[in-house]
C-alpha cells in the first residue's frame, strides 16, 4: 500500500503550455505547480502557502486564474496553460508585456516572490477589463498576497499598463 | 517646531539612472518580472531531501524515537534524531546568537509544539514526507507554561536549567542569565529620580497593553541546501538568510572547522522581515548533510515557518507622571517579553527596544524594566521593528490616554514632549534623528489643528469618526561592521562585493546607485554580487535597516581608496603632483589631459587585463553601560482616520498618512515602497494577525487561518511622505527607512478608534469584538 501511494498511477496528458504543445506522462497525484517547477523546470511560478491562499502560484488555465498548488496536473489535459514564462509572448512582438514594464517602473514588486502570480492575475484582469478602476483592481487581485509593497504601487502599475495597452 | 521640513518632490520618472535621489529601475527588476530570478529552491539540485518531524506536545522528556518503520521505506537514506547529535564527536549541537540554548534537534527534552525532533533524509521529497509520518516519538509529558506571568513564578516548570553565553557580539558581552525563573535576560534603565518625578507630577496614570505573537509570513518558506564535502571536511550552504557571516561562524563553530571551510551563498529571498536572521534551519541541514555525506535540501512548508521563528508577544505596563501643562516628567515602563522556548536574539531586543520604550520623548525621569521570558512556544526572533513595534503599541497608546486624562490634544502633548533634533534622550545628548519633522509632516498634511472630522448624518449616528497619530524613535544595531570591495576592471566596469543580502528591499540597486555616483559612471557598468562568504568581506547583518547606511559608507570608503590608486598610477606615469589629479565623471583628470578610469587600469597591468581593487571598512562604536548608542535613529509617524460602527465594533480606515525620515532618499520610489510596505505589514498586526494558542498549540498555523493584509484591506486614501532630514554620518545623508511605520501604525489606529468612540483596545489585534467590548464596558 505504501508503495502504491508513492508510485501513483501515471497518465499521459497533452496540453498547450505557453503557446506550445506539451505531452508528458505524470503521476496522478502531481500538482500543476509541481509539474511546472519539478518536471518542466519552469521556475518562474513560485509556491508560497501551498494551500491556495497566497496566489504566488497563480497561472492561467484557458484564460482563467488558477492556484496551481491546488490544481492536479492531470486536469490540464486538453487545456491551454499560460505561465509567467509565456506572458511576454502574448503581447505583440515586444520583449516584455506592458505589465512587466509597468511593474518595474512603479516598483510593483520588492522580493519578487508574489510577482509572477500577481502579473498573471493582472493579465487575466486586463483581458476582460481594458480600463479597470482602482476598485476593479482591488477586487480582482484580492487573492494575491504581497507582503512587501503595501499594494499601492501594484495598483499604479496595473493602471499604467492598461493605459499603455489602450494607447 | 518651526523648522522647515525638507520633504522631497517625488519624481516617478526615471531620468538619469544611477543618480542619487532619482528613481532608478531596480537591477533585479527584469529577472523578477520575467520569473527568471532564482530563489534557493529554484537552483539546480542533485542530492537528498529532508523532512522534519516535530514535537506535538509543548513540554516533555523524550523517552524514545522509533525510526525503524521509516528507515524500512524504500528510498529513505537515514533518520536522524537528537541522540545522534548528542553523543557525536563531530558536532556541538547547540546554537544561538546570545545564549547557546537551542539544540539543532531536540535533545532529551522538547520545549514547544513544532520543535524539530528528528529528520528523515530520502531520495525524493514525497518519500521523505511519507517516511516522516512513520517516525514515532514517545514523550513523558511535563507541565508546560505559555503565559509570561505564570512562567516567572517559583512554582513554574523551568525550561532551561542553564545556558552558555555565546559571547559573539560586543553589545551582548555583559548579557547574563537572570536569576528569576524562566527569565532569559533582564535589562534595566534608570534616568533621573523616578520617585521624585512621580511626586512632582500633577497627574499619574497607569495602563497595561499587550501584543500577541505574530509571524513574518515571508511568502518564500525556509529553504536551505547544505553540501558536506568529506574530502576536505568543508561545507557549502545555500540559504535564504540575512546574516550569512553569522551562519558561517556558527557552522564553523559547531563542527569545529575553520570558517574558511564554510561557504555560505545567499540567493535572492522571497521576503524576510527579520525571520531569516542568525541561524534558522542551516545547522540542521548541515548536520544532515554531514551524516549522509551528500547534499541535502530542506524545503519547509509555509506552515512550518510558524514553528521556526515568530515575533515575541509582550505585556507592558506604563506609568506616566505629567504636569497639568502637559510636561511628561516621569515614566516607568515594564515590558515582559514572551520570547518562546529559545532566546535567539531576545537579549538584544530586550535591551535595545527597552532603551526606547519611553517612545520618542525627552523625559527627565525614566525607569525601564524589560525581561525576556522563556515559555513553551516557538522562539521569538528578530522582526521588522525589533521590539519597538511592541513597546510603542503600549507607550503611544498610553500618550493618548494621558492626553485625554489632562484634557490636552494628543498631538500637542507629543509636540511638547518630543525629543528635539540635537536634544537629549534618556538624559544624554542624542544625534539628529528627524522625529519632530516626521510628526510635523503628517499633521501638516492633514491640517490637524485647523480641521475637524465631519460627523456622520443623524441617521448614521452609530458610525463614529475619529483620528489618531503615533510617532516613533528606533535605534539601529550598534556596534556593527560592514565592509565592501570595489573591483574596477580595465574596461571601466565595476563589480561590488559585499555581504549585503537582497531580501526584497532593493539593496543591490541602492548600492549600485551609490557606486555609480561615486565613480561618475553609468549604473549599467555596475554589477553588485550575490553574497558568498568565500569572497564577500564581513557584514554584520542585513537587518535593522542598516544596509544603505553601513554598506553605503563602506562603498564610499572603497571608492575613495580606489580613486587614490588611480591617482597614484597617473602621478607615477606623468611625474606630476597628486594634488593636481582628480577622479570625476569616470575620468582621471590631470593638467596633461584626461583618461578614462578603465584605461588607467589597463595601462597599469599587462597580460590581457587587470583589476584595481578598492576596499572599505566601516564600523560603528559600541555604547557603554545601560545606554544604547545608535549609529543612526529611525523615525516616522502615522496619522489614521477611522469610522467605527458602534453597533458591531467594525471599523474602517478612511485615510492614512505615513511619514518616515530616510535622511536622504537615494531612490525616492524605493523609500516610499519601504514606508508603505512597513505600514501595511503593521496594518495586519493591527487588524487581524495573531498566533492563537490553545493548550500550547497554535491553532491557526496556516495562511488559511492567519490573515495577512490583502490588497482590499489597504486604506484607499493614502499619502506617503518621505522626510529627508540629512543624517550627519550617512552616505549622502541617507539612513534606514524600513521599519518606522511598522511601529507607528497600530497605535495610530488604536488612538483613532478611541478618539472616535471612546473605546480603548489595549491588546492587539484590534478586532471588532474587542472594540465592541470596550464600547460596552465604557473603557
């Protein structure tokens, strides 16, 4: 029984990861953040609380915000996954997404541990709301904790990116 | 209070990178917004994984630890217990910066729920986790004590029979264990004649205030990799730690090897806030690596952070003597610290925060008693604010109580008693500190004396509005040392090597700005190295908001030395007087012409290159006796405006203003980020954060139940004021700014609530039930 627990059944999954098809065989109990970080070595997605509260591990599945520490990797079979590593490529031909530029400009980060999750959630917001108000931003980012900045610089950064993208 | 306060014009545009006082894009920014930055867990690793087995009782004697079932699991390499360390000839298994009272793994006794008792080492992390559940620890339960007052009674169970002084730090050289039961260390301060002070006072008021244990909740959990190299008996430790040189010293000591055989590398950290100071899990992981003679990684969960390091709880009694005119002439403060099961740095905290327990005020007669108390709880360590956040909660709340008692405006009382720049504090002269300017900045911003809050309309009369202010004065770690090496390459580019660690505060960029300015070159030519003790010269710590001041000064000295060498080279080459040569704008200028600094280096060496090396040492002087000298003083103030629903006790913060004195802003945007970041962290301590214990066990040991501020919790109307008083000893006048508002936010909000509805909540956090209770009881 113990061995069965460790060696969970394996499944092959196929999904689109940052614009490219990814086919991989994984154990059924692997979480998405483990798949990204351990199996695929995409270290940009960080794991914080591990219980779906802090938002560090936020990625987009079919455009929706998901805590990848709570999502079993097998569930992304057939879906489209976007992580911080694919963010810049979603915006025209520029080297960085406007959110990445504005987070730098306004110092919408300090330690940077929450930043990939914060950026992915912000992208999901801007995808559905091109001109968010301060309150829209507060509402949408309510599940992404930042322990360093005090948040105001993040609000400024998201608004600035929206402005840039609407220009 | 008529001084013109220098408040900088905030310029959010990047104008000239590297320039002092202008916003400069952080050098680590690109890596952080693209996710390519590497924290410890991100680095490639080949080796074994550890999992810790923890005590599930608060106090007990270990009878046996059965490891056979765990060891039988395929993939398990070893299970290590305190017994393996206790009798080993290769390790002295006790650590600590003040007393060596903390075992690497529990030896004979456990002293808190969550204490590491054993560790499993396995080929995979999931195997280690599973095997850890198979380790059975049998204990004989002992009586436990979790309350600081009970702990000091003669009948209390004793946590530590003895404790060896670590004798590492000068300011702790005279620290000795107290005779009182479970008291690790007592600090006492007497200024003037306290009894006469109270006799002369028109009004004497007493109050008691308390703060609970809280946790730093840095989002990156503790991760350490240790690799023992059996061939030369050396260690490499990769760890998120704010004090790599202390880690090196401690690892070298416990394994009895030269410190040169311990390499400590510190990658970027996902927040720290004091949690990653001195040694945390490093000695354990090093010991595990030593046992299996292979690299071992321990990645704790975020819940385990609560088992590893917390902020001391406090119970504080304040007694103040004041004249009818509002002169505070006597103050007695007794602070009892709930420091948990191991002292860690508590003796310094007790002393340093004890020294400024009377707040930012110049009081002629002062008595302070400050005691660090052992309890069966997780160890209290350094936390942003270093104890002053707890003492100021008491004294700054009390100042409003005193003002109310004598019928004086609380800000007027503060202005009347605040220690002046160039004034005295605790009876001795104090260096310029900026506290009056910080207070003035917030009251000017809101026109405190010229405006009143508009009450709610009659149908909403259950909503009461109020406003409050708090101010702080906090010391930095003193004495301490920072050193810097500046390497100038023959292409004119520069590497800066220090032991300063990047916890998120932006020190890499701030140091690069100082270097760029010092040599007159663009910041794009500068690299600030990740600290590695094999190359980085000594740095006491990245704590106490000391880095800009201390490392900045060390770098300026290194640059001076470097410039001297450049001048010497040109003098020798050109046969001129050294006074005719200057270095500015990246050029060495003499009457015979000018040459780039890189080209001067290039001309000096042969063989395809060369490096000119400037070094700078910067140390601050120790204080004597019961005084606590400080290399600089951190000051700040907070104004808060609240609406309290008197039917439910719920309150909202409608507006807040936070000011702090940074001396001189090397980068104004980064200073703003420190001020607001500190304030919002303290907003959590004010409104929700509390480690809740039941029967010695924390019951909210997860971010699910331990609520830190989210984006929607931050007051929408906010103003951050960067005060620049110019520190006489700081690089360009700069000093630390990272902690002041961690101190001032809770009492400012508490005072605003009292102002709104008369309710004085004396114990953090200020939850609606406490507000309602205080309203109902008419406190």
